[in-house]
C-alpha cells in the first residue's frame, strides 16, 4: 500500500518568519547517511558530511541486498524486487539449497582504503524511509532540518521516499546519478563522465533504437553538481592527521616514496595477469629512481594478479607490500607519497591521489571503455595524470591544479541551503 504523506508541521515556517529568520528552524545540526555497504559509495557520503562540518554528528543507515548463492546473480534487479525473490526462494526451497554464506574476504583484499572503516560497522541499522522521515518531522522544531546524503543505486528509492514523505524537514543529496527523476532530490552530485552518453562520440556507439533506454537523456540542470571524479575523505585535514599518525613509519623511508595502488578488473576496464606482468616489468624500469616503493591491493584484486607482483618484488629491499592487516596505511600513503601509480579501474583511488597535487601515473587506461575511457581522457587533458611507461624518473616532480571536487560540492550544498533559508551549524 502506498504510504501516506506525513502531516505538515504544527507551526509552518511561512507563518513564523521571526523564528525562521533567527535560525532556530533553519540550522542543520545533524545528518543521516544512507549507504549500500560498499566503501566506495559510503566514503563519498562521509567525505561530503565531513566537508560540511558535520563529522561526528551523523548516523549511518544501510540498504542491504540479500547475499550469497543465487543472489549474486540477481543484483541487476531493483532491490525491492530482489528482496521479494529472495523471500520467495527462502520460503519455498530454504536457504540451504539456494544461499551460501559468502566467505570472508582475505585481509589483503580489503576494499576500504579510508580512515573510517565503514565496512567494519556491525551495528548499522537498516534504512527505513518512513521511520527516518517520521524522525525528521517529529524532531524538526527541536533539532532543525535533517541533511540526508545517499550514494549508490540501491539507495535511490529510500532517499527519494524520505524527500517525498518529509519535504519540509529534510535536504536530500544523492551522490552518483540516479538515472531518472532527478527532481525527487534536492541535489544530485555526480561525475561528468556520467553524462558521457549525451556526447556525439557516445551517440555514435549507441544504435538508434537503444538510445531512449540509455540514461541520462537530458543535460544537467541547476540542482545537479558535476565533479571530475568521485568524492572521498582525503581532504586536507584528514591528510594532516594521517601524516601525523604515520610519521614514525613513513617519514623515515628513503625518498622518493612511490606508492602503487592495484585495483581489480571491472566490466568497463578488463584485465588479468597480462596487466600484472606489464606492471612488474615497467616497475622494474623505474625502481632505480625510487628511494622506496609501497604496494597495496584492493579487495577486487584477483589472487593471480597479486601473486605475480608479490613473487616479483617480495625479496626486493626497496619494496614493501602491504599484507592487508590493520592498520590500513592508505591515508598515510596519500599523505607521505611523492608520486603514485594507480590502475585505471579505480575512480575513487585516482580521485584521491589527484586531489593531492602530486604526480599520478596510470596503468591500463587503454583498457577502459565507454564512460570510463572518457574519465581517463578528462584526467589526462587536465594534466593531473600521465600514462605510466616504465621509463620515468620518479625523482622528477611535476605538478597540476589538484582536483577540488569535495570542497566545490560542499560549497554548492551550502549555497542551495542558503537559497532555501537554511544554513549549517557553525
């Protein structure tokens, strides 16, 4: 049954301008993050909330899909339908036949590279749009408006429902393009490459009878904020903190420190052991110019890819390979590295590194297709990355205007809030 809209506040803002102008109702002092359980999406939300000065004043809720067994092939379904299918299978056949508990990811493949390990949160509540909207309405007079920040396809329906149920009490930001009905959100923050399908080059690749199904179909309007890359948590304050935390371990390393971040193949950036062999050969070509090298793998790194790199460099005194055990040195690497080498598949790792202003080399960009090839091209045109050839002198420094997506997105949110008569708690 379609949920009914919550009643209007007992005191309407329009009827109490003296209270509204004083800022009692118009100050945002708290935020809710709607996550999908994946660090890449949730870190974007946390980064934006931090940039808005609400760190420590936010709660995290999650939209969770059924996992394991046949569910791994059902992620293309809308989440509500997926849950119904899972419930049906459970009732008819039982979990024992159709669902297998996914094995725990080994340490060296942990996806989370952030200072805030969102994947380690075990007590995160399931996101319930109606309950969150009710809370925003009932606490509005006492606590003021509620900022809601969501990211990822599975969070779209929850975030838009909160906006529909409590439109006068919330400001809803959806990170990553929701594909349809952008007017259901107060603001959408998405990278430019999500609009690649509208470019003439992309249109040439799409058969005419499929174009109506490719989204987005319209250029961004004024409440859509375009970024170059992904939002993240690696702002200047976080890097200063990480530099202090990791000082004793990383400051003493011979310079230059070359950090290598290896992701994993995706549907739009495919590779295997061939890239691992290419990487090791090229890395051998520049190792003479490095004081030290530190290598990290992500959760998506295939075992066979990691094994080739480990076998090649595990006995080299200049090379340290992180074994995946806590603490995660990623933020320390961002703070102390002199240069980076990153596989082209990871938009988030590239976005973080390119926000430091330090040299960033990319390997595997030629393997990217569709909008991810467009993303790689935009980075190269801006001069923030260079293709890795294995002939570089890593001690030679070069610079560029760092990506500033996080600060720019936060400023747009503040501007939109001001237009509504709201502001953030100082």
